């Protein structure tokens, strides 16, 4: 009987691996296209926006295909869509605030998906401390009209990071990388250009979105 259970478990794991690999293939392909084309940031075109957004959009189908659904999957999908909108907006400098708004919505949806259990108040205090220090440094370089938008954005990202770290696993690593990507992007935009900023921020950003998406596997696979 034990041998039969082990064989069944092995088959289940194999099916999970095969299904995950199949549904993640579009993400791998579109990521490769983005980094291979490496369209200059000065080219603010719809083609650039599409190439930049496709990797995240390709992840939207993963929660639907691999899980039985539920609010967690729906919230993650909403966050991915909002993130893709933010990617597209940042192609045009004049749409920067629109991009920030879209990304803030994505972080809020991830926060809702991660939930408030376990609470982990110690993590909350550490996150608040790090966020206050970072925002204090940014504040020295921000234009007055950006004080409030950036403060709200930092607050939402901090809340998402707290809940992601509290969940742990791929959600925790994804939340951490997403927050780091945002922090590097903000420093590069508002404070001082960083070497290889685009390569580092986009690499950590795509990896973060992938890890957060993979956290839906805890919900269980669909029954075929």
C-alpha cells in the first residue's frame, strides 16, 4: 500500500512539473525577447510597451490554469494586469504618475492576496523602519509635488512587503525582490543614475513577478 501511495505521489508531482513548465513557457519566451531586443528607453512606442509588458501578461494565465481558482488566484491575476499596465505607462515619461498608480494598485492587490495571517508584528516594525529611512533619503531629492504620491506609494509597497515576508516561501522572496526593484528604480529616477539600472531593475522585477505567481501552487492543482 505504501508503495502504491509513493507511486501516486510521484505521478502527481510529475504532472505538476509538466503543467507548470508548459504554462510558464510563454513567460520564458517573452522575457528572452525583451532582453534580446533591448529596445532603447528613448523609443517610446507601443511596440516597446508591448514587449515590456508581455512577460507579466503571460503569467496571468498561470493561476487560472494550475489552480482551482479562488480569491488568492484572482487577486494575483489582478495584480499582474495592473503591473503590465504600469510597465506600459512607464514607456512614456509624461505617463509616469499613471504608471505609479497602476503599480500601487498591483501592490495593493498582492497585499490583499497575502492576507493578514500570520500577523508577524515584528516584521511590520522592521518594514516600517526601513521604509521611513528610505523615504527620508528620497525626500531630499523629490520635487514638492512628488512628496505625497511617493509617500503613498512607499506605504503601499511596505504593506505588500510585510505581508509577503509574513507568508514566506516564493511569495516572500517575490515580495522582497519586487520592493528592491522599486527601490532601485526610484533611486535611479529621483536621486542619481545607477550603473546597469535598467538591467538590474527589470531582472529583479520579472523574477519577483514569477515568484509571486508561483505561490499559487499552494492552492493545489486543478483536477483534470
